C-alpha cells in the first residue's frame, strides 16, 4: 500500500489518504498517482476475510 492507512471503528472501515502526496506519474502521463492499495486485506483479525482495492489520482493540469 502506498499513501493509505486503514482502521476499523465499530463496524466501519476508515481509509485515509494524504492528498498532498504524489507517488508518481501514470503510465500514459495524463495523471499523477496519489495512492494505491493493490489488493489490501484488512489488518483487523476480526475482519481478515475482507479486502479492498483503491487508486487515487489527480489530473495533470496543462
């Protein structure tokens, strides 16, 4: 996971991304990657059978 934190509060998954960070240019050069989870399994043992995928990007302004 890059630039993503996760936690469980009650029975809600809270995902946080720092929108000021950049992790690199996209392959086509039209956007900047901000966060990428790949396939992430929840870190809480009670919810270990849950996972998520998240990509956050922003447009390259010209």
